[in-house]
C-alpha cells in the first residue's frame, strides 16, 4: 500500500460517521452527497476494508469502521486545534462558531443577542446545535457548549453567562380552583403532572429544596412530552401542573394565565455556563462570543 495517506478522505469519512448520513455530512462539507460517497468508497478501496454499512434508511459503522474512527478521531481533533491556533494570529475574529446548547438556553440567553453579535462581527458564522443531552464537544466538532453549572462535563473550562436560575411549578387558575393547590411536594401525588421525558428515555423528576436540602419527587401524569415547548403549551390548556424555568413562564404568570405554587420549595441555583475544552489559547471567535454574551447580561 502506498505510504501516502488520504487525509481529506478520512475527514470526509469521520463526518459521515458523525452524522450517520451522507446528505448531512455533504451539507457540512459543502460538497454533493454523490461526490462524498465516491470519496468514502475510494478510501475503503485504498484501505481494503468496508468502513460503512449503507442501507436505504441509514448509514452505520462496520466493526472495522468503528475501530478505525476511534483511532483517528483524536488525531483529527489535534489537526483542528492546530488550525484554530493559526487562527489566533488573525486580527479579526472570523470563521464558523459551533455551539451545542439546550433549547431553553438558546431561546433565553443566545437568540436575543445574536443580531447585535452578528452585526459587530460580520466575519463570524454562528451555528447552534440544539441538544438536551451532554455531548463530546471535540468528537462533535463544537467550539463550546452551554449547560447548567451543575451538569458540566469534566475537564472543561466553564464561564458563567447567565443569572441564577429557579424552577417553578405552575398551573392555570382554573385547574387549581378545580383540583386544589398543593401545599407540599408530597401533595403532587393527587395531581395531574405533565411529565418531561429526557433524551435518555428517563422521566425527569421534579426538583425541590427545603432547609438547605435538595431532593427529587417522581411525579406521575397521563401526559408525557420530550419538549419543553409542548409542556408549556399543555399547561396553558389547564390539563395539569408543570415544572420549568421561572424565566420561561414569567410572561404567563405576569399575565395571569398561570399561577405559581410551592414557591417556598423552589430555591435559586447556579445558572447556565458556557464551557469549552481546555486549550492553551482560545480562538478569537469564541473569546469575543463569550465577552459579548457576558456584556449583554450585565445590561
């Protein structure tokens, strides 16, 4: 086999494996799906093994492909870091900034400030990837992620970018008039609670604090959603109680559409942090993004 290594083809293969899709990988790389498929097939021919299993529905890794990807992933990450280091030398922040963020943080902390950020830094392109579960930033090709301070991954540098957060339990006045107002979290057993199912498949317990002690309550109800927006829409319909971020429901409470209960059992906690892999130098595009968000939060 030739000593020459087809590095661009390896990069193409890694992106297809990450997306489990030629179409999505091709969009990211700016090529056609057919050209990308030919590149990967040429790599397979060069290596003499099949790296991907292709069906009409999905693309998956073969055993050899999974082993090969595990071996090259760290090297590809180092190459990306080397290019990032070169970007440090540029006077003007530029390039694609990829941020992994839960929807609630995107809506409350990032989207309101994007117009001003893009106007100030016209050479930066922002890509938000909405995801609830924690993800490997390096493997996913992300510059940074945003998560609550209590759920950050190890080995990351974290910067607080938002205020303290607080959970609230809410329902419509009509629901409370019919079913009563719970006085303690234990009373929730007699209520319809709208349940949030996590991406892991687990139902999210409701969190409370009393006398400095945090605890969880496993609630039950006939409605289960995996999206906070649907839960908000459902609780507005008066079908039960819901727990969520205070900022998400502030407008409904102020307008009288919803009412908070169990407020003495809901204490503030550490808010959202932007986190990123520890490196000796930070890319200018990420530095100005962090600075801009923190400046905007102080206004």
